[in-house]
C-alpha cells in the first residue's frame, strides 16, 4: 500500500511539473484515478480525465465524455464527416490520441505521465474547438457538410460538382453546386450560406430557364432565417424546392431526390 501511494504521489508530482501546480489526483477504485485540472471547455465545464491501468499499461481516458459533450449542440453524425471530422482527426493524430469507439485514449509510454497529460489536455481542447468556430469557418463547414452528404448518399457517377451546361455556357459563367442525374432530368442543387450565394443561384436558375433547359432545383440553406427577405423572395420564385437547413432535413432531402428519380444510396 505504501508503494502504491508513493507511486501515485510521484505521478501527481510529475503531472504538476509538466502541466501546472493545480493538478489533483484522486482514487476512484482499483488502479483508477480521476485527474482534476484547472482547464475548462469554453462553456465552463471541466475536462474529464481518468488515469487507469489497462492490461498492464497506464492510459488517460475521457471515458466518452468529450464527444458526448459535443453532441449537446451537434448531431453525432456531423462529428464524423466534413470539416469537423477533419479537425478531430488532425487533433488526435497530432497528439497520438486514439478514438476507441468514442472513448479518447492516450497510452503513457516510458512513465512520461506529465508529458502525456499535457498532450492529452491539448487534444481535448482542440477537439472542442469545433463548437466555437468563427462564423466564416462555420460557413466553410456547412459547404463541406453539404458536399459530403451529397457524395455519400447519391449513387456514385450520378453527381457532378460545380456543374455547368457545356453547350450554352462553355466558359462556366453560370453553374450549380451539384447536378444530380435522374430519370426525369437534371436536379440542380445549391448550398446557400449567405445573401450573395442566394442571389447568384437566382441569376443562374433564371439563365437556365432562359436557355430552355429542363431541370428540377433544390436550395439548401445554412440558416434560411438569416437571408434578406427580398433576396429570398426572388429565389423562391425560381427554385422548385427549398430546405431551411441541412441538419434537420436530411431525410426529407433524400426523399425528394428519390421521388424526383435520383439514385439514392442507403
């Protein structure tokens, strides 16, 4: 018992030397300790860090808390695709953290407890940054999310990105974010994150009408309520189907594409 206590004291001292003096370690069972640090998520909640012995090796674990915390505001599926997934993957790779079915694990090598804790805290904080992206980055994430969603759920070979009509518009002045091939003709899809993109989509659709093209059209908004009323009204006149946002309408969007003759995958 004395040796075990000395070992925990040594670990705690190493934590404090490498991270900060405010680190505390408290036993929570056999070979399991809760590590308290002064670091917080930006919403004020504490990081969850557990030190435990697994198959003869010490590891740090969040026991699934970080991803669970993120899903308070985000759909769990959205953490696994687009820019958010890239941010998470980069953070895990940079600090050698393993995602084990939602539990984030960092093995402690060569008794470098302090260095491991420092890296682990950095990884958790960087992952949580996806909840606090700047507005510009959120828009970038939205565009990536639409792209990933379309590519994932429409049959391969039936989606064309940045499509333009090669006959009427060889210089690609008027385009659609996506063209989905369907039995009833092209389905043109626009991802709409701001007034400018809505206005451009309106102009493009009007030009397609002028050329006499036969098509169906879909507008997917990041947040329809943020679009200027006059800009939205003009777009409504020329776009056949609109979705106020992506994240709450994925099933409806796929159903509409399928009913329009598009090839939807499971």
